[in-house]
């Protein structure tokens, strides 16, 4: 299958393990950040009202899927997304983005996943993630980045969705996933209609976005993972500020503004949640000169 061979290519160009990616951070940064909470606002309860993805998932008694099941769902959904917008044909770019993404992902609790990252052919400003460790950002968004820290912040936000299983929870809440056994029992070539329906609707969920609570949580996680990785913790903030300057009637951001809270709202929520917690790690690196430039 073409989509699966695409992921094999990603695996080949991303051969360098995360542990080999040296930011020359020096000691101590990991110790400062390892216990920094990433799931709650400072001094506030998690926002998850009855219409929020987190509250709905809890109400639906979300069932944990095995890692095998999660990866199978994510592989097929990502294949559908790549069918609509293929990877940019720049092996050096894809290798670089995988290096950064895997290094940032190694700071999370999902070290057990094999992570895949890619830049896709689209001038829209957006990014997508799918269960199991798949993250795609558009060429349009990549062009707006001014530093490696900003790239790390964007990827970390999407990593946050995956480690919190936001998309899986929405799919279950939407009754798109009924039984894990139906998925695992599907045999290649049998054309199981349940799986086909699951994958198609799952791709739609990944593309159309999540609710505000999930986006705010991913923003918080993104900042912390970026800092843990040794980057300027405010890389994501810089990207949100840049996007906020784009006119809302610009077609390149139409989908992003439709599927995400407004940048100003996200920045305000981050300010409330983070406060001065990251002041002690303000020496994180931006690495503007190391950002891979598109040809």
C-alpha cells in the first residue's frame, strides 16, 4: 500500500535516535522541569465542562486501547491525510523535522511509541496529529517558523494531543469506536466496513479539530515539553503571536481559525496557566540559525 510505504520512507529518513540529538544544554534543566505539571492550569481546575472532550470521554467510560490498536488506528488515519496532501519531496527536511520531533517526544511519558513526523504539501497554515505517534505540519505553517524552538513548540503541541489521546476519546465519544476487538480482528484484504468507517471518520476528526479544552491542554503540554527538551519554552507562544497577525480573511488560515481557538485566546490561557513557572528556565535555546530552510 502506498500510504504504508510512505511511512517506511519516514522511518528511513528519521533513523537518528532522539538520544543522539545533542542540543548542548548543559546539566540541570531536566531536573528543574521533570515535575512541572502539564495537565492543569495554575491554581485552577481543569476546564472540562459537559460539552468538553475530556468530560465527555469520562462520561463515556473511555476504554484504554492497547498500543497495537492505537498505532493501527493512527497509521490508517495518517495515510488518509497523506492521500489528500503528500509529503514535501525534500528528504533532508523530513529527516530534520523527525530529529526535532523525536527529541521533543522523548521528553514525554510516551517514550514507548515510535514517533513519525512530516511536512506536507499544503500552503494552509495548520498541523495535524493522529493516534499512535503521527504528526504532520503543513508547508505553509513551516514557512512561518523563525527558529528551531518554534518548530519544537508546534510539534510539542501535537505531541500533547497524542499523549493525552484526545482524538481517541472523541472517536469513542462519537461512537465511532465500539469495540477494540473489532479493529484487532480485522484481517488484511477482508474490507471490514467497520474499520473503513472508523478510519474515514477518524481522519475527519483529526482534520476538523478538537474542542477548546483539548487545545488549551495541548498548548500547556507543548510549552513544558519544549522547555524540557532545552528549547526556549516560548517558541509556541511566538508562533501563536505570528499567526495572530495574519488577517482572519486570509485563506491560508481559514481552516486553522475554524478548528482552533483564536490565537489571542490561546495566549491568554497560556499566560494564566504558566504564570512565572518557566522563569527559571529562561535560558532555553531558540536556535534561529539551525532551522532548516525550505528550498
